[in-house]
C-alpha cells in the first residue's frame, strides 16, 4: 500500500478563452460547415513559466523540500537527476533560467517538475504539472503526491524476504493493521493539507481541490519487482510518479509489491482502496463494504493474473474500471 494525493489548483490569473479547430476529419468538416461553431474551447493562462517557478520555489523552500529529480519544459528535460543528488532545487532553477529565453517563458505549453522529500513516516514523490492551455473548467496546475512508508524501505540491498519480515508485525491482526494504516493515513493527509495551505499562501488562487487515496499494488506474480531506474524513458503523465523508475525508488516501492500477498496470507479485510497494476494502471476499487483478501481470488498471487482479475465478479464490493463508462457527446463543444 502507498498513499496518493492530488492538488488541483486554479490560480487567480487572467485567462483567454480560445476556440481550437478539431483534429479529426469528420469534426473538421463540421467545423467548416458550421463556421467554427463546433470548435473546442480552451483556456490559455497568461502567467509565465518563470513566475510560476518562483512561486513554487518559495512554497517548497518553506517546507524544506529542496530535492528535485526532474524539470521539463515542453517535454524537454532541463534538469534530470539520475544520481540521487540532494539539495539541488536551486541548481535546477538556476539551470532553467540560463537555458530559456523570455519568449520560452511566455509561450510555453507545459512545465513538469518532480521532487523527492521525506519525513519520519514517508518518502514522498511530488510531481507538478503546469499546463498553460487546458480544457475550459479544468485546472491548469496539478500536484500529485505519492507517499511510501519509510518503515519498510529495503536498505542496503535487502531482498523481498527481509522486507517481508519487517512487515509481518504490522499484519499480526486486523486491529493492528487497521490502527497502523489509519495512523499513516492521518500523517499523509496532514502533509497534503499543509502543502495545500501553502499553495494558497504563495500562489493567489481561486480554488484548490484536494483528493487523497489509499492504493494497493497488484503484481502479476510473486517474483515481480518494481521498475528499475531508467526503464521508463517517457513516463505517462497520468501515471503515479512512483512507477516512473526514478533513482532509488525501486528500493522504496518494493514493500508495496508484497502488500497484497500479506493481505491474502493473513486473511485481512480490505476496504476503501484503489487497486493498481504494477505499472500504475488502475484496475478498479474496493468500496467501504470491503472483502476478505484471504478468500478472494483477486489477492491470490499463486493464480494466473488474468484469472484473478476475471474472478472479481464474486466480490460485489469490487468495481472494475471497465465497468465505468465515459459519457460524452459527439461534438464536445
């Protein structure tokens, strides 16, 4: 299990509403015969890249978050730490200001930052996506926070057996596990809400939406390992950043590949979680009614992976993402 948080931020900036000609041939035809009435509308923010980075820098400085992994401008890496440097946020910002010119700062489309931080309970991976152009009503700045439990980190090349041994005491009983998870959840929630408060302080905003989720990884088999560094060269922005193979995170993520196995072996009751594939694909969710992991094929790593997912129907509390339909009209005007 790990925790996932999301801050969606709407800055108090002037925005321009623009119409964009659609890409598909049929929509282009409709665009032509209706004199543009079927065009999609987008919002284009007027803030500059430098102004946003300066505000974020002040925000993270107050929280003593100064370890950056990645800084990208329009999908071009300006800074990428592949060695695990510490206290390098200023270095990355300085490098950015030397690299870009005034036009790039004003007319960028996307900025992407990834930072690492830790406290007594968690190692955090914080991903910030800033989209100058976005759908009307969508928020231009999104911060994803993943919190991995520091207690179970694989230190000094520890293998799965030693990591599992560290986890066993937390699975001694349902009460012990629930108490531990609740404590961790409260700690993570405090961190995310604190970040949200400072967003409001340093960035004049119209609104900040906060979402927090518990997530359980469902590996395809017992021998699976987290992605090693450098495996994912072009990370999908919709994925949780802990799966993007950043330096050192394989050792931190390892315990989460054992969590579902321990839930099954100790017949734990599971509720209110999102189930994730080993490469951050969302498989579905378990609602508040929950289920017994020891009695569910879903958590039995000895079975074929596809068979485990096909068998979810026996548990009414499990909802597959395949059951969630996306309703939208043809034109998306």
